[in-house]
C-alpha cells in the first residue's frame, strides 16, 4: 500500500499511439503545455502523476482553514503596536459610560436635549478652560435649526425638522482659520436603545480627539469643527440643518463621519469621496491601524444595504467630500437594548481614536485642504491587507494595471493554443468545452442549493443559521461543494484530459470579470485582478515542476502558497459580506426570504473560492470519499435543522441574537368627507422585522397568532396604520390585537386652517399640527388627482414606491406649532369606485419616551415576550381625513 506522499505513474495503454510524438530531440514532455494532453476523448497516454484523494482534500482544507484563521486573527488584533499616548482611551470610555448612563436618547426627550447636551457642553468648556493659554482658540455654538428636505432613501420620502439640536465646536489657531475640516458624530438614539456604538462611542472619541488637538503645542494650519449632532436617527436631520444653515459650514472643505452598523470591533472606511483621491491618500498616509475597502464603498453606494449615514447629507447638500467610517461587527444587537458600553472593548476605542486623531492632524496641517479643488478629480482604488497596510493607487493606474494583467492572461492562453499538437484549434475547442462545463456547474449548483433553501423555508425553519452561522456553511456549503465536485467528476469520466484546462478556465473567467468591471469603471475590479495576476504568476513559475513531476505534493504546496495573498484578501471580503448581511436578515422585513439570500451568498463564496481548485478534481484518482463525506455532512445538518435543533434566536447575555419586533399600542380614527368620525378602533399593532413573522412568538403569547393578521387597506394612506418609517413594502405581514384606547397626556392637535382655489386651477390647503416630538404625515391623492407643489424641501413633492407621500416630522424642545401646506390638482373625472374626495390625509403621532410611551396593556404583554425577543415599543395614534 502506498503512503499518501507516494505518486503512481499511469502507464500508456497498449495499442494506442503515444500522443507525445518522437522527434529529433527525443520525446516531448507532455507536449510542452503544462499537462494538457491535446486529446480529451481518451485517457492520456503520457506519464501523469495523480494525488491521493485524501491528500488533495487535506491540502485544500488546511489551506482554506489556515487563511480563515489568519483573517480572524487579524480582526482580533484591534491595536497594532503600542499606543502613542496622544489619545487617552480610558478617558474616552468614561465619556461613553456617562453619555449612555441616561439611557435611550430619542430626539425631543430630556435625555437627549437636556442631559446629554449638558454633559457635552460641560466637557467642552473644561477643554476650553484647560487650553485657553495654548496655541488655539475654541468656540462652542448650540444650533437649533429648522428645515426640510426630500431624500430617495427607503423608497423616497420627505423629512421636516424643527429646533433639533447641534453642538458645533470650532478649534482653530488664535489668528483664526479660513478653511475647516468637519468631524461628525451623533448622540441621539432610536427608541429603547442606549446606543453605545450608535453613536455614543464616536462622540466619546471625538471629545478626546478634541482634547488632544486643543492641547497640541504647535498651532494647526487650518481649523476643525467637531459637530455633535442630535438628530441623525431621525433620518439625518441635524446634519442637514448644520450644512445648509450654519455659518461655519461655508468654510468646511472636507469631513470625517463616524458611524456604526454594529457593536465594537474595527471601524472600517467604507465610503470616500465623491472623487477627491487626496482624502484616501491622507488616510493611507496617516492612519495608525488602517482598515478600508473600496469594495465596501461600491456595495454600500449601490443601495442594496438598507441603511444610510450623514455622509449622504454632506455629499449631496453640502457638496463636500469626506470619509465615512463605521463599526460593523456584531450587527445582531445594533439598535437594540444590548448596545451597551460594556460590549465595546477599550482597544476598539483606542484604535478609532488613534486613527481619527492621526488623520485629522494630517489634514489640518497640510496644504491640500486649502486648495482641494486642484486634487478633486479621479477616484482611488484602496484596500487593506489584514489591517497591517493599505494599498491605494489612482483608479486610472488601476485601469492600466487591470488591462495589462488581462493582456498577459490572453497572451498566455494564446501561446498555449499555438503549441504543437493543438492543430485545428483543438485547444480552443477544449477550452470552450471546459468553460461551458464550469459555467454549467455554477448554474446547476446555484439552482440546487436554492431548491434546498426553498425546502428549508417550506419546513418553517427559516433563519436557522441566525444563531448558528456555521450550520449554514455545513448545509449550503456542503450542498454547493458536493454538486460542483459531482458535475466535474462526471465530466472527468466522460471527457478525459481536461484537468489542467480548468486552471485556464478559471483564469479566463476571472479575466472576463476583470475586463467587464474595469469597463464599468468600478474600482472593485482590483479583486479579479488579484485573482488573475497571482495564480498566473504562480503557474508560470511552477510550470517546470509540473512538467517533470506532475501533481506532486511539493507542486501542490507551492501552488497553494502562490494563491495565499489573493485568497486571504478574498476571504476577508467574504467575512465582511457575511458580517454585514447575516445580521441584516434580522431586520429586513417579512418579504425578503433570508434563505435565498444566505444560500446564494454561501454558494457564490463556494464557487469563487473553488476557482483554482477545480483542476484538483482531475488530478485525484477518485472523488467518492469526498462526495460521501459532503453528503453525510449535508444529511446530518439537514435532519438536525428539520427537527428544530437550530433555534434562530438567543437571549444569552454574552452573545445575544434577538428577534426584533415593533409593538405599538395605537388608537385609529377615520373621518369621512364631512369630517365626521366614520370608524374608530384601538389595538396593539405588531410588526415582525424578519421573515419568520410571529411563528416563534405564538407559543409564548397565544393571542398573538395568525387569526389577528391584518391586511393592507388600499383606500387608506399607508394601509391605515401608523408607520414610523416608509417601510411598508418591507413588512407587509402585520398583526393587530384589539386593546383599550390610548390617552396620551399631550394628544395630537390637527386642523385644516384654510382651503382656497388658485387661479391656475389647483386647490391650496393649509394645515396646523401640534403633538409629540415624532409625527408622520401621509398623503394619498385619489385617482386622477396629483400634488403639484408643497411647503416642504424644494417644493417638489417626493412620493414613495407606492405613489403615496410620506413626511417624517420631528422636533426638539419648545417647538412651535407645525404649519404646512400643499397644492393639489383635482381629478377631471373622479373615480366613483374609489374613496370620496380628491385626497386622503393621515397623521400619526409617536410617543417614544416619558410616561406616554407606556400603557398597562403594553407593560403586561412586554413581560410575556421571551428573553430572546427584543420588542421595541411605544404608543401611537393615527387620524385620517378625506378632502
């Protein structure tokens, strides 16, 4: 019996012609083409060394696992080297703990507008007094802007804010500064979350960065505005108020925005620009612990991630470039009660502070900021390697590099096609055949795995991986790997001699994607460039080894080492994808099937990672044990999943994976065209923010079941329910449990002030509303009617995906009555089957804090929710009128 490191020579079959023809120089070594036999319809009759199945599998698995471990090790190394001492993370942590100690901080609440504002101003004043004798001057300004704007986020809506709070701190040389950098964080939170990572930790970091810069003995060349904004969770309102209304905004040349989509870990640069490559260069040059990816930027800006940051406001309304950073790890507890200060490691604070301080120092002491227009044009390709170093170069250089690598690949393939023994285009035909097999294997694999995902969904086991991520890898990954190996094993048995061709196939396919992405102008094209350049160079360097010794252990090890750099970076990108999208499935609504998303991601990751390992299938003697092992893993995990072994959620204090539920105790009142109350009801309105609905809640609270499932009333604005955000298209499954009426101490006051016909044929209607700090206005013109203008934003009505209009309103302290108007064009031919009148107007009030947030019915049912659920709750009202 041979050992695993022994290779066996396959002797030529008798009675067949040796394909490696004899010449004057003796026998040709495998046609001089790195193993391509030239005759795929018969078994190769040249000397060929085959790896044992177990050895080949072990090599690939060890390679993948080693790189995956390296990625995770790099992610755990939050701080590289010793801190310089310029940034005091311990002091920043004390700020974080103090800010979060007051609890949730919704806009308009005393916790947000009084306590947090008071603490920030107190700390800023301490810094001012401490540094008054130094080289800088420090001024603080409390801004309370009012304004409105329209935005296409979440399907499109309009935002109106009144006296929200900004604390702007200007640090500059004592002689003043003409040009300013802006550093932005927000201290407000969503309801029911202490918001340690989103975004108190960023404000704590900014306080300490301010302290460090103010104490710097050498004067800055330019100034810095530290903006502590108090209304970001209300869809970016305070940043709009600053950049469009504050006098300092005109001097801002660039900004750094600190955000979060997770809790702790590393903060990643995921957006820059637009254009202005000097900002990326500044980050690359100055950041002490770099962590950045242009792939993240292009994915985020594609809109497939349902989130947004103040970056959009500064870019779109301020027309200034910037850098967007965010914590992305552990998004499972983002916007929940678990987002507490103790979950953020001090090293996370240290690295964020080191980076922000270093980059700000670099920018405010450089000449670039003063005349950035010279350096405005062009984009940058940027990515880090395991958080140690950032590679960055201009996009135009990337285009040249990409095309050079593509040209080298096509030259390599053309040279192989022109070798002796490939007459009549045999190599080209076989390459086309092998490419077809590879592409077919992708589609069949993806289809097969999606069928598995459908079965999981039909079994009612969606999101089984939410608390057991590697179970999804074992199920979908095993299915994908097994299907691909099976298809190529069949191809190997039916069509011989294609083993080495699959390396060329992978090169060809990656090269095609490289050319396509480059032509689309995407900086992410650097990924296929790496996946082409390194394997090609490795193959060329090992060509002689393969010719003489075949698929030896030495060749295989060297081959894998040559793939290490592009693969480790690619695996890091895969980690980022799963780190972001797995938690997002817990807050993506009831309409997006999570199994399809995750199964597709796992399958695509498997396809991409297997690219340069496909030819191993043709270099092993058999694949039966590999297939048997994968089948066993798949069957075991599928059975465990089917039996409910993998529960999706967890209330573990160490690693919570909560199910998100929105719970509103609401009273709804519907008025007819004459202003009379047509109907009135009250209940607990329940939204599940993931695909599983309430199936896991019903066993704990039996009255919440599908018998109280409610339907959308198309004749009522936004289905007749008090939507806080315009996301009804994401959560179409809702439940409504009858309950007593709510009686807020500050009820909503809403009235029509005036109605007049204009000379141009429209009807102008003016309204007045006074209520809690958060209200939502819904406008639904009836068939044939249309809004022509209104008092919001630039005057152009912005409708959502359903053709209705959603206006989000919030106010700070002591806001006056909200007055607004719109003009509507009446229908020429009213629809007799539709609602009465020309428009339906509805307004809802949301009580996110204080005594009005709770009712006895809410308290009773909240105590019955299981520990693994996070019900975000408040009281609301909904009033609809026809006009």
